[in-house]
C-alpha cells in the first residue's frame, strides 16, 4: 500500500478467505482513466508477492500502466508469502500450515481472490495475467474448476510454466532426482517454508553490510533461474531484496522438481502409498488441460531457462483454445526480466496492454483514414460542390427506372467530363468505371454490407470476425506462430508464421518446424497479415502456400493493428507516426527478411543430426500486394544487398509509377503538399468514422460485383482498415501529383536540401534491382493501371514478365478476396514460384 501511494496512486487492501481457511491479502489500484475498461487480476510467481509488480515504479510497472488505461487492477498474494500468512485456525509456525503446493494455490487461492474481486467490482468476468507460478496455478484452476472458465475472459501468461522437461535451470535439475528426499530432510529439521525474505535478511545483516547482502542475494536468487543479466537494474536490486523472496512452501518447489522428473503436468506425488490414499492410483493424475476453455496468450523468451520454448510449445498443443505465443524481441531476455528488466515496458508490457485493449473492443485506425475520407467526401471543389455531392450525383439512386438509370448514367458521364482539377479532366475514369461506381453506391447504405446478396437473408456469422490472425490460422487447423521483430529505428513488428501444412502438422513438429522454402507475404495499404487468411484454406493465399510445402511468413507494416509499438515512443506520440512506406522499405522489410533467415538457420541447426549436412538458408521468396510491392521495390533499389536475399518477387497489383491512377485518390493529389503537415497526427476513429472508412476502401480501390464475396464483407471490415500513418497516404498522393514518378518523400524545397542535398526528392534507382520480378496485374485495377505496370516492366532490369489476370473486371482488392482468385491468379503464380523454390 505504502509503495503504491508513494507513487501517487490510490491503493486499497482487501482480504479474501479461502475454502480451507487461509486469509489472503489483495492489493487494488483503481482505474485512473475516465473510461473504465474492466478488471485485471495479476498473480505473482514462486517466492514473489504483489510488490514485485510495482517495485519498478510508475514508469515501468505493469499495474500502473493498466490503471492509466482505465483498468481496475487487483494484485493477488498466494498463501504463505509475506502478505498472506494468516489462517483461521493454523499458525505459520505449525507444520500443517505449510502442507500445500501450487496445486492448492490453483484450487483454493485463485478462486477465492477472483470471486472477491468480481463481487467487489460487480463484474461478471475479468482478465487474468499470471507470471511463472501464477500461470501454473491458473492451469490448475481452469482445468479442475470448470466454473472459472466463465469468469475469465482472457489469460495472458508471462513465462508460462506447466511442463519442465527441457528446463535449463541447473538448480531445479539438480534438485529433481532427490525431490522427495529434499522434502523429508527439511521436514526432519522442522523447516516447511523456503526462503522467506525478512528472516533471511535479518540473519545476514548481523554478518554483512548492505552491498555484500546485495551481491549474495543476486547470486542466490538470480542465478537459480537465470542465464544472463543484461536487463538487470543494479539500482532496482536494492528495492527488490527488501521484499523478495517473499516465502513459499517447500512443497511448491518439490512439486516443480517432480514434474521435471516425470515430464508430465501432474498432481503432487505423495509416493505410492500416499497416492493410493489421495488419488486411488499409484501415480498422481495429470491435470486435464483439454478442459480449459479460456483463450490464452503466452509471452515467452528464448533465453528463459526455466520456461523453455519447447516446453511452452508442448503446453500449447494441450490447450484447445490457445491463441498465440508472443516472443520477446530480445535474445537474452530471461525469466526474471518479465518483472524487473529495464526495458520490460517496451518489450513486454505494452504488448500485454494492447492485447487487453484489442480484446475489449475493435481496434481503432489511424488518422490516415479520416484524412482520406474527409478529403474525398467533405472538401469543397472549385465549382462549389463537395466530393461527396459529386459522387452522389454520378450514382443512380435506388429504385430508379431503366430510363432514369440511363439518364443518370448520361448525367454521370457529363459530370465526370465537366469536373476538372490541376491534373486535368478525369478522362481516366471510363464509362465502365461509372457503372462500377454505381455498384459502389449499393454498399454506401450503413446496413447493406450486413446483408446477403440473396433477398431477405442475413449473412451467416463467421467466427473470423472476432479472431486475430494467429487465431484464424489455428482455427483452420494449421500451426501458428507470432514473432516480434525490432527494426533498426526501434519499431516492434509482429510477423505471423504458418510453418507447415495442416496435413503435415505432426511431422512438422517432430522433425523441426518450417523445413520448406521461406516465402514472405506482405500486405498493402491499410492492410494486415489477416488479409491473407480471411478467405480461409480454400482461397487464402497463406494457406495455399503452406499446403504446397512453403514455410509462410506474413508481415505487418509499422503502424497497423499488429505493429503499433516502439521501444521508446508511444503510439500517441506524433514522432511515432513520422513514416511512410519509404521507412517500411528501409527498415521493416530488411529486418523481417534477416529475422526469417536467422530463425530458419537456427532451427535447421537445432534439428539437424551430426551425420547430415545442414541446409543453409540464404534467401526467401517474396509475395507482395499493392503497398507490399512498393515497399519491396524501394528496398531493393535503396539497399541492393537485399537482392541476393530475395530469390524472386511476385508482385500482385504492383504499385510504383502512378501516372494512370483511376482511383479518386487522384482528387487529393493536388493537395498533397498541403496535407503533409497532417502526417504528424494520429487519432482513433469513432464508430461512424470507421463505417465511412470501411466503405471508402471500395471507393478508393474499385468495386467488382462479379468477384465480390458478400458473405466475407463483415469479416473484412472486422480487420480492415488496420491502420497506417497519414504520411504513407501523402507519399502516394505526391507520386500522383508528380506525374506518377517513383520518388522519395517530398518534404519541400528547404527540407529536401537538408535531407537529400537537392531541391526535389530523388528517384528510386530501379536499375539496382537484380531480383527477378513477376508483375501480375488486372485491367480494371484503379490503383495499379496497366500502363503504369508496363512502364515498371520496362524499367526493371530483371522482370520475369507481365501477367494479366484473365478477367476484365478483376480489381485491386480481388487479388486478396475475389471469389475466383485461386483459379484466376494463385494457381498460375504457384506454378511460376516453383521455378525459384530450390534453395
């Protein structure tokens, strides 16, 4: 309480009673934000207490971050630690008080504390965050007490512990073979508690000064489970040892040693006679993990010698509702770093908070959406009409007769001819485009996209509307991974991975993940990794690639739903949004490619036997759509060394030159320099703005009724737009305004001279691109017109060729979600890719 209040936060202390008589102390930090976000319960690890969550202070402590976001934060304390040493009839000096392990923490303590928090706040469910033993106790509770599967909406486990077969902790591995003897010896000595801090410190203060105690304690606690201490804070250590270790039962430690011995997540082993009395079997039963219905997300570290990656993977296979594993993007991050690391906030906690916010509501987009829409719909044109009015006048109204429709079509063409801008007449918008705009008008109705193409039928519910990319992949029976990559300039990007096909999952796990050729798939503007899986295994490109044996990596550009973190910048900081696709090309894609190759080679080394020659991965295949191609062209032009790392590129709706854009995006091109100042702003959308934004996707990209999958619309709009910076859109607008030339961002004459040493931005040097590139385009693409693609084909030194989609109305978005995209595009592309598949 005193520590929390000293940091300027309101604090409360509560006591919960367990069914077996223990009195547990809970600490509460009420929400500080006006908007209340729900209840979050945090549970500490072995030898820890609620203090360990807050000792880092407001700048780094997870509870404070949650309170600032509007969450009602509750910090638990399990029986036996410094804050929970009371019982209705037993005394801590008595042996009976200590006859528990983490099994009882899961069966009695967590239920009592969770019920207390829910009853006090009036909520029906809460979010659970457990660290180390806090996750172990959760798995016990959720598997053994079904009712709590309804009381927890989401569990995030930091360094989750259930299986310990591959634990690298020398202390536990040394203890494991003698676990029962260890227990017996301590019991004979009358010791039932393990390492309670105050007694530990009092005894040593008589012999050592403070600095010696800190060094001793560092070696006692940190070296038990740590492999590296690069994230340790020497200043914080003094505060930590004032409260940690907080005490535990000898049985808690012994229980962990037992599961190291057996390789199973089982009840406490009382030895054969005791087991027969307790369980009716010679050996303790395993916990039924399959009964856990709560969605789980694990935050794991490669350098965690207590909670190893392989043990966590074993755990995920036993959890039917597991969502994803999120790796900490720091190779030397270890077990205690989840609590005390100097950079825990950026590396872990911001992700934890983002996951909670996403679980509560649909993620908001960035200011780019508003700028596009208000530019398209609200800006007054030279003749006194807004673009919204202009668009409405060229759209035939509902229920109009054939004659009136024909007249409307004629009027629409006249309106198009009369409209002019500094670019000249919109002659590029053809009569066919007008007809398609008429089709777009049918989805401007706010309720129309919830309706089926069949009259009086509602669209069927699709679970993918409620799931993230990793969940969608897993739901369809494919293995799923989520990796976090740090760029040179500090952005943390999420990359999703499908290492092997659904049919080969078992052999994939047994023989080493992702043995196939790596293919990196990159989304377009306002998109995310979800775009490639929304169509399901039948039409989703990511699934199709996995099915033919590729190791599929799906990128997320900075600023979208899955990549909105930075090691030092908050996403409400204007500096966070100071990027366009230029920075994505310079930093994001190179970082992703290097990471993929590193992981592939590390895995090969891990799974290769001594008598086989290890395969070295030096390159990947690249598939990009729209902005995903722009990023790749810019990267290969700016950083030629990556031409050797991209064996071949397959560009869907390639965008580089933009002189012949048909999209209404042309309308804001003349104002691109005026809009540039807005690039530094970011904000969230309300529901109305989001609706406008969703429909604007079709306005900007074109609409193809023949290939439009109406049933998929709610799913698409649940994931798109996924966010972007305003500067990204402005960069495209600049290209259009500059006669479609492929150039760096234009900062204005003065700033250009500082950045580039010349008045105008330089062109991307496409002659640097030696990677073979296949250009796959459509004649009805409003953003990647055939003439622009042809110019790109001529400028690329190693173009494989131009490949036209054999469907005249096929458009920009159909490359991802068209009804027949597999037949029209993907099958031929997969055949083409086969030529470049060998490593």
